[in-house]
C-alpha cells in the first residue's frame, strides 16, 4: 500500500512531494455535502449513503496500487487510464445487497458517478448495463480485503422515496446530489484556489430591495400611457400574489404587458415568503436570453445573475459565474429551455450536477407555449412531480397559455398540468385593454400569395417586419428586396446580435426599416414596427409576431398584422401541424383572431392531432423501465441535422487561427460558439469538406475555409444559395 491508510486522490506540491486526500475523509465529506443538498426533498439519508459508499472500490489493493504507480509516473498516467480500476461498482453492489429494491436506485447513482446513469439492462451494450455490474461481486470482496472499515457497512435503516413519488426522478436527484458533492470535495482538495472562487453571490433577501428600487425609478420616469398603466397593475398583482402557497401558477399577459419584470418580482417575493432558495428563469431561445439577462442585471446588479447557455461569450463572464454554471449555485439563473429540460432528463454527471439545485426554487417558464410538443407528456409529468414533492413553485408565463389543463375524452387522455391559479388581474380584460394591433386575414386561407406579390406590398410600407417560417424563405424573399435587412439562424450569434442592435437604432431614429426574418425575432426581441407581415403558422406564432407591432402603443391608431399564405408549406412535423390547426381555428374570419378563447381551441386541437406524439420518443416508458441512458439519448430538444461550422465572421477568423495553432481549450471553444452556425444537412458539410470549402481542425471541428461560404448579409450558405463561384475558390 502507498501509505498506512487508503487514499482517494493525491496532488504534488510545489516541492514535488505528494499530498494525500484520505479516503475516509473524502467519503465522510461527500456524504455530508450530499445529505445537505438532498434535505430540501427529504432525501438526506439516501444521499448520505450514496456519498458514504460511492468510492468503496478505492479500498481495494488494485486501486491503491494504481495510485502508487500514478505517483511514480505522474498524474497523466491516471488520466490516460493506465491500469484503470473499477472503483464505483463495489458501492453499488453493497447498496443493492444491503437495501434490495431501494438500494437498486442508490446503486444507479453510485455506479454512474463517473460514467453516468446507465440502463438497468441493455441488449445492445450489456457490459455498461447496471445488471451486469451488479454481478461483479468480486469487486466488493476486493474492497473488503483491502481494509474497508466495517463501520461503513454497518446496518442501516431501509431508505426509499416516499410512497407515490416517481422513482426515476428520485434516482436522478440523488445522483445529482452525489456527483455535485463528489466534484466539490475533490476540487477543494485538488484545486483549492478554484474552490475558493465559488460562492459570494448576494442572498435573495438582498436582491428584492434592489428590484423594488429599480422598479420604483422605472415607473417614476415612465410616461403616463395606457400600456404603462397596465404594466403597473400587473406588477402590483404579482407582488400581492407572492403570498400564495407554492404550486403551479400561470401569468397570462399580452406581449408588451411587462410580464418579464413582473414575474421576476413575484418570484423573488414568493421565494422569500416561503423559504425557497433561488429563481430559475427559463427562456426558449438563445437569441433573446442575453437581452433578458441584461435587463435582470440592470435591476439586480452585475453580481446577482448567472447566465447559462451555449452562446455565452466567456469574455463577458466572470470566473465565479463560469464555476456556478457547473452546478447553478447562484440566486438568480437565466437559462434556456434546452439547458433546463435536457438537464431534467440527462444521464451524464456534468449535465445532472445542477439538477438538485432546481429543488426548493421558483421556476419561471417564459413563453411556455413553445415547450416542444413531442416531449410534452414527460416534461409536464416531471414538472408536476417537482411541484408536488420537491418544493418547486412554477410560473407558466406567456401571452398565449398553451392549454395544459387535463383532457380526458374518448379520443384523448392528456394528464396535463393543473394550475393552482392565475397571477394576472383578469387576463381577458388585459387583452381588451392592450389591443394595439388589427389582424388582417386573407379572404381564403388556402390561397397562396407569391413572394413577388409579398415583396411588392412590403415596398409600399414605410417600415415593416416580415416573418417567415424557414431560412430558405427568408433568403428567397430578401433576394427580391435588396434594401431589406435579413435575419436568420444561418447567421452566427455575433452577426445576429449586431444586426438586431442596428435595427433598433434605425427604429429609434425614425429611419425607414424593412426586415425579413425567421421566427427568431418572435420571442423577447423588443422591436416595435407599425406593420408586421406573418407567413401562416401556428396561432401562437401569429400572436408572438403581433407582439413586434405597435409594442408601446405609440401609434395614433392600431398597428397592422398581415397574415399571408406563403408559396411553400411549413416544414413537416410540428410546424406544419400547427399551421394546419391555425388554418382551421381561423376559418370563418373571427372578429378577434387573437382572442384568448381561440388559443385554448388551437392548443387542444393541436394536442388531439398529435395524440401519442406528445411523447414521441417514449421517454416515460424508458424511465419507467429505468433506462436512464436511453431516455437521455432520446431526449434531444434540438434536432442536429448537421454539425456546427466555425465561421470567419468578425473575430471568428482570429479565433480559428488560434484553434489551428494551439488546439482546443474550454475558453476558446466557448468564445467560438458566438461564431458558429449549424449546417442544415450533414451531407452538405461532407460535400463542402470534400470540395475544400471547409477544413477539419483539431478536436474534429469544422471551420470555414472558403471566404464566400459566409455571406455578409445571409450568413452561411446552403446548397441552393446563388453564390458566385469565385467566392468559393480556396486560395492556395
């Protein structure tokens, strides 16, 4: 043995001598941390055992011998897996032997604390399945032979989730507590300077007065308009409602009615009233999350808000925030729906690490109607479980409530998510008072309007926004209007952000502005145009488009929202189904196409139409069978048709040169995310690579090699783009 007692880790000091992390100390500290994390959902005893038993395999002579070799050869030898020893199965085996059925859930967490949660059984990969690992009883015997203290294995009371709780979510929560505790204790020993950077966030009790002062100043300088009067009433109602018990709350406020800051005010006051620990604000698109986080920082302070999403520019982030994004140890978190929901169903330790931080918090789902329908059943079932058993209070925040009330009919059984009450004062009255637009429907919702006609009509407008359904449509229409500004996801995040700021400037200065955009502007981008054209889509999308028209009620009359039927159908799947449902709901030309009761009819018809597709990947069935890894792999909210491409736009060229010279690093890759565009089809990327338009860089990353592949107006080209051949020639 390396020392007179077993060790968990070692580091070499400046003098070259090793420093030991005693295994008994590590197990005790991880057990203590994990138990504290799980207290909020009554899981402290199970989490304590997970921490106490997670590294039992390190007591074996084989593992201690491996560490001795790592001391001799250097830590890189361990990282490269030389002489790798399975140290996580022993604790899983003991948990199952000692506790049987409850222990099986514990075994998942212990066995997966490095590799991730496994499936219980897997015909495709039986060696990774938990049932296979539980048969390796010789690993537990080896740990005992190596000196495993009997007191660690002393009899313990049976532990199990309370009756009626979902065992799959309970298992993932215990797993989250364990991996976070293990990371933190290991980091405290191996990287104490990094560990010291954690924490330091202001308490929620400090933030609520900051928000109160900010809102008071904002209201004192606001013009006395009907829109601002409604915003003040919504804010007052949300503050008053903060005294309600935790549960599922709806906030139904028309676009522009101030729901973002009002929901934040409710969340902070509600958390303080009920001893909740943090506020998590979930936003559907990265294109608007930066704007929301910026508003929250203005209101709460730069030190109060953690912004966590894939497009975050690390040069604009603090080291402490970068650490907190690993486990969401912050009072106010602004994140994307992809980050939030995929974490709820994840299996990898890094992704699950933050999961337990959701318990005991207020979660605000902004623009909740955009929750992906193909995952709606598992998402709503998990939200129901969180609010029922994990002290989560939920705010479903939108102008167009997605009809999540239960529906049980002969044709459809939809358990939904029952609401405990509305926060806004009389949503129907708010809709009437905030009617700032007039929706113009075509006489025949089946009659197609050619792009040439749409372009000709747009040229007659002084300023207008036209929203279409696809990148291809945006390019086709923008090509007919050389004076128009183009916006789409074919542009990298840095490019889009600069164009959006220029559009806002032109609108402020009263310059004629014509914009052709995909749906990325529909949520949270606070444009205000006198006229908005919208290609036929779901009724919720039409309403969101209307929110970019006469937003502040600044026009003497109502703004105009013009709905038209484009020459080509919406893409197959959800978008096309939503458009067809809208076509049926709007048939007959209702007097108010944005009336709240129409949205109830629209969503119920959409859910009826999709039926079993509301759990298209059978996530609930997979989790019921404890197939954690399969469920995580199936739960992908964004379909990745093709790989990301690093573009030469702006600073992207310099960053690509750095990548080519120095190889990938975490900070460099995060900075490059703002200059990345996803290729619509994998075949395109392979063809471009073969023709030399792309190059393969370290880390198997694809980067733009031909200057003409990224257009200064349209962004990354696609196979049918009309690029001049000279622009695609790669210089030697």
